[in-house]
């Protein structure tokens, strides 16, 4: 092949390895900021408000409508086997184990993740990051760390809201609209959902997704080219990379949780 150059392959591989190394160093650097971030918790609190409160409406409404759909689909599926009274258990397990953490993480990446990337990217484009470094202020500790830990804290809370609203949506459709017995709906949930195995697995997933989505958003913003096109590209990469990472990690975590 006339246009083939083996050196290009080596350069691409070397660059990918360097990017992975840079991301790993930044991730472990953020983990070491936990004590300092808790000492300056006001910064983390403000970011929790920014990421959590502004994402609450879309999370709650999405959870409610997902519960509506699950109530309808679950009822007509279970009715074939004469098990419509187990509708509450089906809705609760589906949300707590799987859909709650995953859909919340995808919505969080689309709403809060892109906002973080754009904010950090614009700070870099406006040379605010460079000014901090010139003033001997660590941008990782001052800018990235509060947003990182706020995202980790916010994700499980939003996932819990999503699951709760989804269960309420399933109850509205199943009990109020279709006519499933309300006592059976709630008793099936109470007797079939295990706190440690089901709810605990969902919490673990949401925490892992919180680490993943928030870190991807901050990394893309911190490494964005300081131009409008660079910030736009970084924002797009945040949604793509974070969404794929969430789905891949969901498969890995699910496989581990059901085999251990």
C-alpha cells in the first residue's frame, strides 16, 4: 500500500497509552483530594446544589413515566401467566436493580455531565485555569475536586429518587388505572425486595456510575481545546464516552453481582 506508514500506527498507540496514563493520574489525584475537599465542604455543597437540584426535575419526571410504562407492560405480560398480583415486585426489582441506576446515569451524563464539561472547557478557554496556576492555586483541588465529589454524592441520591418515582408510577397505573389490589402490590414489594442484595446492588452501581460519569465529564473539559469548537467537541465526547462506559460497567457489575 502506497499510503501505509507503520510509524503512524506506533504514534497512535503511543498517544493512546499516554492519554490513558494521563487520565489515570488525574483520577488518582482526585481521589487523594477527599480530605481537603471535606475540610472545604462549602465548595462541594454548592456543586451538589448545582448538579443535584437542577437535575432533580428531569430525573423525577423520567422516573415517573418509566414507572407508567413498566406498570402497563408488566401487567399485560404477567396477566398471561395469572401473576398480575406480582406487578409491584416486577416494577420494584426492575427499577432498583437495573433501570434506576442506569437511566439516571445516562440522564446525569446528558444534563450535568455536559454542563461540567462546558463549564471547565470555558474556564480553560478564558484562561482562568492558567491564571490559577500562575497564582499558585491548584486547579485540580480548587475546581475539579469539589465537582468530582459532588457528582459522586449526587448520583446515588438521584437514582433513589428515580426508583421511588418509578415505583409510584407503577402503582398509579397498576392500582388506580388497571385495578390491581393495592395491598398485594405493596406486600409483594415488601416481601420480595431484599435490602442488601437488591437495593444494595443498585446503590453500588449508582456510586460506580457517579465516579465514572463525573470523571469523564471533568476529564473532557480539562483536556478540551481552548476554542469554541474544542469545547463543543469535548461536550459531545462526554455524552458518548460516559454513556458507553455506563452500559459496559453495568454489564460487568451485573455479571459480578449475580455470580458472587
